[in-house]
C-alpha cells in the first residue's frame, strides 16, 4: 500500500473518530418519532401547546396533538386509553379513577403550574371596581335572582348582566363553583357556556355588560380586550397577578394545574421524553403563556417519579 493511500485511510479514520467523539449524547433520543396525544383542560392547553411546539422543533419526527375537551371531557378519553396525556385544571375525581381502573389504565399525576382563575368584564365597564366572594356567589348560585348590575350593588346601572363561563365538563367550572358557591357544579344555568376559553374572551370583548371567568393566561393573551376584576376574599380586593397567584393572596381562586400521563404510554420513549421535557425546559414556558411556575421542588419530585 503506497503512502498516499495510507494517508487517505488515516484521514478518513480521523474524521470517523471525530464524528463519534463529537456525537451528541442525545443522538439516540434525537431520532425520536411517533405521535403523542393530549386532550383536556382549555386552561392547561396553552402550556401543553407551547411545550408541544418546542418539543417538535427539537424532535421533528414527533407529533404532539393537544385537544380541548375540558378537564372532564379529557378524562373521558384518557380513562379508556384513547390519549396518552390528560390536561386537567383540577385533580382527578373518584368516578374518573374508577373508570380508569375499570379499563386497566394506570397513570402518574404531575403538577405543572399555578393559575389564577380570573373574573373579567368588558373594558367599557367603568363601575365594577371589585367583587366580593359573597357578591359572586349571589350572581352565580343556583336560583339566583340577580338580573342586572343594580341587583348586585344599588349604585350600579340598572342594565342586564350578560354572563359567560366554563361549561359543565370543565375543571374550571368545577373549581369556580366549589370556591365561590361552596358546592362543586352548583351554578345557575342561564349563561353562555363553552369549554373553549377563546370563545369566552370574544363574548366578553364584544359585550359591554358581560361578566365571565376563565384562566389568567387568556387575559394575558388578550390585552385591551378584557378588564380584570379584583376579588375580595375577606382581606380586601386583590387582582390576580404572577405574584398574588404564587403567594396565595389571590384567594380563593388560585389553583394548581396538572397533567396525567398513562403509565403504559410512558414505556414509549417519545412520551417519556416529552414529559421529561415538560418538567425541565418546558416549565420555562409557563410564565410566557401567562401562568406561574411551581416551586422547583415540585418539578424535581415529578422527575424522580418519572425515572
């Protein structure tokens, strides 16, 4: 073998070895592929959507689908095994646990963020400065006789209140009714209901006398279209903000948000890597979409269970 051939072989060998040495540690995981199906809460949707988009950018052969069926609707798909992940704005109920058990579905629960369930009015509303929990209960409880703003406070206009809010399959509906009315699912029914918070945003933005409630992130995403209402839970009016939601002073409408992951799905590398990403780099997206991060210890505990 002549010197030229030997030189070529050595060069090629060097290139090969350099490629091996420089090869990223996650080369195998960068080849992830497959579809990850999530569905559920419209409140958690912006987080899962943002995390899903970034995950797909990193792993182009994966596909993350995120639906909005409401928390209850999401569990109706998750417990029969139709989805890998269920977004939830409340903990799973006993009836849903039973349905999962009946279908042999086991799961892990992960807390992913804090939300401040927010009460909104139209920006043209100049009279509502704050509402007490008692006033909200008076407005929303079953059999409520409140029809106009004047029925809430005598000095307010004698104009009909147009109510909008979460539908009965939503975790937001469950949480709001329990926190405000005192009983889960106890609510007047004569209001415009939707599982899609974007529809509620448009309903309030388009009606001067509208009053509604949904996740804080949808207020952040729609500056100028909505007016936040401070809530007096007994210690004076407090507006939802990253600080008041995190420190609990926005009371009683601060709440944790969850994802539930099918343990069988976690055996698939793309699902496990997605959840890992959600709890690490993905958590940095929480504040970008209008929510509040959990303490680091919460994410670390979740990662430890993930293994």
